[in-house]
């Protein structure tokens, strides 16, 4: 079946690195995504990684993919208070042709000054 | 340019009533998705439209839920005989096409069933 699991809460100090972890079940997922949801705002795509990649870096964001263990992580370097939000991991099951997304429960990131 | 818009932003209805939620996707986007976000269930896929193809309804939780997309643009999600467990934020997203293209989400409609 399709299932995505995340830890629910992470608290870090400003300037530290944050690592949010996710596990998924569909080994045929072609794309894996990280979305951000700020209070009172809609979902925004942060980054995505293609399943044949191990790592993707985009400024302060680093995505690591361990396809064997079906484990995805998002690292935010130099975390700022503005990074406080809920982060959702999502997979696009099957060949990814539909784009239908299966989301994790979301990880609430709290950044303390 | 305009993003995805949804209306109403908030809807309070009595149990047993029917409701219609509207989504206006970004112009030119052929794929449209409905999701539901609730405390108990997180973010769930409901239904997906791509061009003129038959919609993927695999996420609809019961036959009280239906959706249509007229003219390949605006979509309406209808919930008949609403129940309290239908209370959630209903999110619409559109993308240029199906597959890996970024889905742009609307602000959602918060539905409260009393």
C-alpha cells in the first residue's frame, strides 16, 4: 500500500541545522517531494528529488534519498525563525504519471531564537 | 499572474445539508487535484482531473462526494448529506500537466459541519 511516515515535531535553535526525516512505502515512486505550510498559508513546494538521485542541494536545503531503505530527509542549514512551519514529505506512487500525491502527516518545525 | 483560487474560504453548514466548493485553477493548467486536510487524517488525496481523461476518483471517501470539471477549467467538489467527519480544509491544486510538474495549491476552503 501507499504510506508515508514522518515524525510530528522538531525543535531547533536559530542557526542550527534541522533534519526532517520521512519513510515511504512505494518503491516505484518516481518523484519525492518536500512541501512547506506556513500558518494560515497554503502549501508550497520546496523541492523534489528524482528517484535515481541520492542527493539534491538547493541553497540551504539538502535532500538525501536512500532508495534501498525508502528513507528521505530534508536538511535545512542555518535554520531561521522564518523556517518555522509544517513540512510535508510526499510521494507520487507508481510511475508518477498522474502526479497524485500521498503526503506524510507533516513535521512541525519550531525554531527558537 | 493569478494563482489557484477557491471559494468560499469558509463554509459552515448543518449536518445533512449539501455543499459545493469551487476551485479556479491557474489558466493553462491541464491537471487539477482535490485534497482534504483534517486533524485526524492529515492530507488526503481525493480526486484528480487531467484534460479530457476520465478522472481518478480513487481517493473519494464515500459516494456522498463527487466532483466535476467543466470546460477543462473550473472544478466543483460537491458533498451531499454532510456529516461532522467531513469537517476539514479542502485544498485544490493545479499543475501544467500531470506527472512531475509542480502542483500549485489554493488557500483552501475550511468546511465546518455542525
